[in-house]
């Protein structure tokens, strides 16, 4: 032994580490910014709480599953949270930045504690739903603390939780299919 610690790996199929190249950090951060831009560009009220979870969780899963960086989900969430504070991207809700910040650590913890599942489609789909359900959890918590009204709860509590879970899972599926498709294409080209 030479006394130098080797990079820690979570599993042989999905090694992770704390090193990050500048271009990868820019892509992860930019993915979060893009989610907010898409949200504002297509900000039409469909009466379906959580429908923007399709693009948001697709970008989150894409960033988290394609990076070896342990904090990839959190960095993507930080990008979205930052963009949500900009005056031209800021919505009417003063807590939006917080709700964009919540899913990243959930994804990172899931990849840390379940590394063998990181390349399973069903896991990424479920993770998209669980990541997106942090928004109604955060909204309910902020409502109880501050009294700020959130329109998604006008029909009760169950509906926003179920719709966020569903749309997050759809986004997780889209992100998983993109990641796994890219991985298969790169495996075929390297053979």
C-alpha cells in the first residue's frame, strides 16, 4: 500500500466519487436551470398539480443517473433553485426555490444507499416519483408553518400527492429511457 486512498465505489456497476469536472458541473447545474426555464415557458394551468414533474424529474434522473458525482442530484437541484430566484423566472410563490431544492438530496441518498439498483428502470421510475413528491410535502409543511395558501391543496391532500407521484414517475421513466438508451448505444459502439 502506498498510503493513498482509492476512490470509493458504491458498487462495481455504478462507481461514485466526489470528483467533478467543470463541464460536468455546468451540465448538471444547467439541467436544473433548464427545468425552471421549461416550467416558465410552458406555464399553463392545466388544473393538474405536479404536471411539470414530467420534464423536471426527467432532467433530474438524466443528470443523476448519468453522472458518477455523488452530489449530482443536489447540484441539479441547486441550479433549479438558483434559477427560480431570478426575477424573470420567479413565479408568484416565494417558496418555489425551496421546492426545487428538495428532490436532489433524495436522489443522491437513494443512489448512495441502493447503488446496485441505479441501472434498473423500475428504480429510476420510482425514484422520479419519490423525488417529485417532495414538493407537496414541502408545500404542506410551509402551509402549516406560515399559512401560505397553495392552490394544489384546494381539492384535498391526497390528490396533489398522487398526481405529483404519477407525473414524477412519468418523468423518471423518460429520464431512465434516455439514460439507458445512451448507455446501450455507447456499449454497442465500443464493441
